[in-house]
């Protein structure tokens, strides 16, 4: 019973870790709710009225969610600076509340400064957010000079409560967050292997569903790897340790993605296209049969289950002989003589399992230190020696600082001007709708500019906020009717809604807006200002604020979605060319380069492009062809990035693995691919450019007839396959991007 309970707890922990990497959403929700609850408890003991309770609760929320720095020391400094900013803001709000013109003019200036402050990093963003939100709070509770001392006291208490929750009750050190993210990576890796096992057994009529689960698992694993990358510098003791973890995370991600592709190929009538793993909704390829047949299929199923168990137990401290036996058997598939008799495609899957087991071993050594080697087989010992050699070769490197734009070209300056203009329009329109609650329009205008960079992104965010607000108003009406005059029941529901708001924020902006609006309905009930007219006005002000934001973004220093996506697409192509050229150069015998850093720069550029294309692929987008094109281009780029990452990872093995030899012919063979990437980038930057994409014989044929012979081994075969797939994907980019393709010479 005790063992069963531990197993259930372990599964629950893994599920939570996988759904919330680093427990960032859970931590944010608990901190915020805890700070609000503590503030309310102290204020109620002091006999504060409901206006102070609401002000204290909102201040505690702002003081908690505004601060985003990773180091505790930096958080403490920002929180300490935030208190005088909050006190000054609420004081000015109380003084200017009755002075219409001056108060509105100051509000616009404050909004400009708050947005402009983002150029100073996380601290500038936090202080600007605190200043704006507290000024809004003063309008919401109707602050006056007479109530100012009590409000300042509530502010100070809210900040102290936030500090207590952040640093004592729910602390989150960079090392601890990184540790939880590593657990999330392991859990998501196990989920991906489980999805791959289902793909192996899926009947023909369920292949599309199984393939979609593999796609989703691959994307979620990549997302966690990127989150870990963002936390490595603060969460590891030195740069060497950070690079080691970065390398092992990259190895595990690449091995898992390759295993999925090999499984799909084994199930297919022909070699599966890598694009199939990256294009949402793409149909599964035609099947060669109902499943992998005979004894090889049973063995493959057993070993995938064993790999799943190995991943799950990699961080559990379990070092028993059973785990060692499983690990040794899977690592044995890296040797040709240990492969079961089967078709070439199925044998490739066994090799993929062996490489995945090696990646899991490397990850465990990097994260948990040296392991017991008493049960090692020769294959396992060789894998450890390879990993040790790679670890010794890893050193740090410095990255060049990106060139900053200046003046109105700087994104923060442009956004500050845009939001100031939009807010001015929102104030005027909001006053026409309501002289009492015009500030809701300003709040919406402000919010739609947060974390957006183009007119399309602002339009989609405004639509989502309006949709969430409409449904939130309905929920607010229902909750207000149920709560009635029960103050503490209302506050309890407010805490629940705030937790739900923070927990859902990274997942769905519409859902977050729903919880915010439902919470506001309860706050209006507490302030005895609730009515159906007030909640309807909330919808009208929200729609007005979103419209003002879109108008300002479209007319004032506009950044069109097409221009934004083209700029980011050019950056992705530039990074792709850099990674490919550097990896092939090293595989050709050239000097070592910072390949993993270049690969992660490519991943980050692709993530930025993926986010910027959301307005183009959103369901409300009326241009279906454009939506499909955007989705197809991003999927092709993800395919290119996968092959480039794999080439980079293979190239980094070169100095430490005597079995992998450099081949000088690779540089010439890959030259066409790099030129094609650069050609597409030029055409994206200038649609009138006349360059054409080249086509011709396969990469393998360019190396001559002896390519892929035992002299070079399976590693060279793999490099050739990735180069060929990369070359095909790059040529495939030409058609949707309107780049002409030259006819093959010959």
C-alpha cells in the first residue's frame, strides 16, 4: 500500500510538473492569493472599511505580479523601490481626482512614462506597471485627500505582505526554479515517449490522432527546453555548468524528436517527411501495414516501454540493478551486432532508442553527478566515456550584444507614443460613455499594448479581451446574485478568481480576461456599486479601449503585421544559415564554433516568429489561404531548425569521438543549401530581388559514389540524410514565399 501511494504521488507530481514547467504559474497564483489574504486579514483586524480592503487587495496583487526578475536580490530592490512609486501614484491620484483636465493630462503622461520605462528592463517595466496600476486603483476606489493617509497605510501593508509571501512563504530561487523545470522536462520527455508508443500501435483510423499527440508532445518538450535555456545563467553555479546542462537538454530533445520520426517511418509505406511532425493537421502518411510485425514489433514495444520507465526514473534516485539492466540493454542498440533481425526502418528505430537512452544517461550525469558504474556493460562504459570526453570539451563563450535601435525606431519609444495617443482617445471616448468609469477604456488600451509588437497582435489581443469580458460579465452577474451582501464570501471568491487568473494567464488571454471581469463584478458588489448597467458599461468601455488601441497602432508609427513577420522571418533565415554553415564547416574539418548557442538563437528567433504570426493564423482571420500559408511556412522552418540542430549536435561530437571523422567534401555539398537560404532571405527583404533558388542533384551524389560506405560509418549517413532533408525543406520554402526556383542544370 505504501509503495502504491508513492507511485500515485510520483505520477501526480510528474503530471503537475509537465503541465506547469517550473511551477511558475502555481507559484505566481499562490504568492498573489497569499499576499491578498494576508493584507485582508490584517486590515480586517484593524477595522478597515470595505474601500480600504479592496484597495489593499488590489495593491497586494500589483506588488506581487509586477516583479519579474529572477534573482531574489533584484526582486527585493525592485519591491523596495515600488513602494515609494505606489505611494506617489496614489497620492497624485487622490489630489488630481477632482481636477478633470489636469488629472487626465497627468494620466496620459504617466502612461507614456510607464511604457517607455520598459527599455530599462524588468525593473523599469515593474515600476511603470506599479505606477500605472496604483493610479488606476485610486480612481477605482475613489481616493480623496481625506482618505489618503489610510490608503497609504494599506499600500505599505500590501507591499509588506507581498514581500513576506515572496521571500519567506513561497520563495522561488533561480536554482529551485531550474530544478523544477528539469523535472518538467523529464516528465514531458516521458509523455512524448508514451505518445510515440501509442503511435506504434495505432490502427489506421486513429493514426492522425496518434500523430497529433506526438506533434503536441514534441512541441511541449521544445517549449520546456527553451524555458530551461532562459534560466540557465541564473540557476547554475557557473557558465561551464550551464553549457553542460544546455548540451544535455539539447541532446535529449533531438534524440526524442528523431525517434518519433523514425517510428513514423517504420509505420509508413515510405520514408516519412519531417514536415509531417511539424505541420499541425497534416495527415499521417499511408501505412505499410497495421503495425510493426512479428517478434521485432513485440521487442520494439517492450523497449519503448523500457525507455519510458528509464526516463521517469532518471531523476528519482533509483540506482537498482533493474534500472541498470534496462539501461544497458537499450544502450546496446548503439552497436550493430545487438540489433534484432528486422527491416532497415525498424532497425533504425532500435538505433533511435539506443541514442535516446544515451541522451537520458548524459542528462542524468549532468544533473545528478556521477553514477554507480558497477553494472555497466561494455556498451554502457563506452557511452560514459563518450559523455565524459564531451563534458571535458565544453567551455564558455561570450555572446556579442545586439545592436540597439534609437529614437522612434526603438520599440519601447514607439509603443509609448502609440499607447499615449490611444489612451488620450480612450479618455475622451470613455468620458462620453461615463464620467465615472471612463478609466476602464484606458486600462484596456494600456493592456492590449503589453507584450505586443504589431497592429495585428494588438487587434487579436483586443478581440480576446473583449470576448473574455463579455463572458466574464455574465459570470459576474451570476456570482453577484449568489453572494448578495456576504462580504467575506465575496472576498473568498475573489481570491479563487485571482488564483485562476494567474494560473490561466500563460495559457489563454481570453480565459484570464474572463476571470478578471468576473472578479470585478464581485468587487463592485463589495463597493455597493454593482448593477447590470455597470457591467454592461464595462463591456462598452472595453470595446472602446480596444478600438482606440488598434486605431493608435494603425495610424501612429504603425508596425504592420506583414512587416513585422518579414523582419522576423529574415532573422530566422539568417540564424538558420549561420547554424548550417558553422555545423557543416566543423563537420568538414573546420575550427570549433559555439554551435549550441547558435542553434538556440535560431530556436528563439523561430519562437518570436511563431508568436508574431498568431494574428495571421487566428481562427477569426478571414483570409484562409494566407492563414494556411503562414502555418505551412512556420512548419517548414521548424523542420529546417530540427535538421540544423541535429547537424550542430553531431558536429560538436567531432572533437571527442574517434569514430566520427570529418569529411572535407561536406562543405562543398552544403554550399547550395546555404546559398538558397541567403537567397530566400534577400527575397523576403526585397520582393523585387531577382535571385533564384538553385536545385540540382542530391547532396549524397555531390559527395561521390563512396559516400556512406563503412569508411565513414552511420554517422556520415545520418549527416547526409539531415543535409538532404534540410536542402529539400529550404527549396520547399521558395514556393509559399514567392521565390522563383531555377530549373535543374543539366
